[in-house]
C-alpha cells in the first residue's frame, strides 16, 4: 500500500504541474496575437524609412561626412546587442542567442579584438555576469513590452560610440517571430550601415522579417535643401532607432510564441507521465487486490480443513 501511496502522490504532483504549464500556455497564447500585431504595425514604417534612406543615398551619390556609413580601417572593438527575455520557461529562446554571442566574443577576443555587450532581458544579463562579462548597458523588466525609450538609449549609445570611433562594428542578435509557431535567430550588422542594405532591389524581395515584399522604386533626381548630407544626418539616426525598436518588438512576439510552444510541450509530456503512472497504479492495485483475495481464500480453506 505504501507503493500505491507513492504513485498517487506522484500523479497528484504531476497533475498540479500540468495545471501550471497549461495556464502559462494559455496566457502566452493570448499575448501572441497582440505582440505580433505590434511588430507588424511597425514594419511599414521601417520599410518606408529604409526606402527613403536608399533613395536619398542613391540620389546623393557620394555620402562623405556621414560617420555611421563609414567603415573603419581596422576593427579593434566590437559591440554586441543581445535581445532576449526577462523570464525563462521558453525552450531555447534565451540560451541559443546567449551561446551564439558568447562563442563570437570568445572568437574575437582570441584574435585580440575587444568586445562590449548590451543586453535586453534579465536572463542574458545574468548569463554573462556569471561568466565575468558585465554589459555596458542592460535593460530588465520590459522584454515582453519593449518601449521606444529603450530603443532610443541603445541607439544613442551605439551611434555615439561608433561616431567617436571607440566602436568599430555593432551587431544585433534577436529572435524573429515568423509566425505563432516558428522563431528564427536573426544576426544583423547594425553599424556601419551597409551600402548593400541601402540599395533598392531591381525586383521585388522580402524584408528580413519576411512580413511583406519591398517593391522596387525608380530613383529620380532630387534637389536637397540645404544638402543631401544634412538630410541623411536626420534620416540615419531615425533609421538606426527604428531597426532597434523593431528588433525589440519582434523579439517580444517571438518570446510569447516560444513560451507557448514550450509550455504546450510540457503539458503534453505531463499528460503522458500521468497516463503511465495511472497504468502502474492500476496494475499495482490489481495485484494488491489479487493477493488479498488469495489470502482470504487460503484462510477460508484452512478453516474448512479444521
């Protein structure tokens, strides 16, 4: 009977855990839709700004004097921006980009290149602090609901650092939510802004987010007042802020999707465990009843013999 009590205790424990994972799955499912809508609503502005910047640089021809478009001669310091989550229980959502960035930092440091790190989310901040890497900027508590202020602070830091040549390259790592089920790790060069990124395509192509195609536009001649470079001076910072903000929104949507998938898998596994334990319980209980019946029959036979 002690064995039966142990099995029943395990069944109750797994059933309680299943209720928690099921609730978390339902909460994430409810949040996915609004998070995806936020990311998609920011997409057209990002596309329009990219197209405008491409038109201006194409019309301006030479874009000298724009430090964020200038590639440094030597690469001695690289800055990584890692966008992840404040919370766990989301499968490999946090650990995959953390390991990617850690491996890249180790690779660059082995070559004598110094690295800096900006983390968005409590999990990556703790991950790298534990390994002796203290982020120059860290943001916690807003991974599921990112704000424009967060994007502005990151953009201001990276643009100032790159313009002053204290940083030679800026990379951003985040998860893109392709849909409610699939997430893709994105690795993009934030600075310097690649000239290839600003070239308008000759045929329709999808954005990196895969949300909508960017139609090619015919670049016409523009007259700029006071100059094309001054117009770029306003467009480029707005472009960098928009790229960062969109990455934050995209990562938030991917976080909810990853957590929903992880909790659904945990719930399904709990159901299988409960089914297995229930079968074991019934088998043990049947064996116990059979043993008791045999003892009763044996006792009755002994009394009849007497």
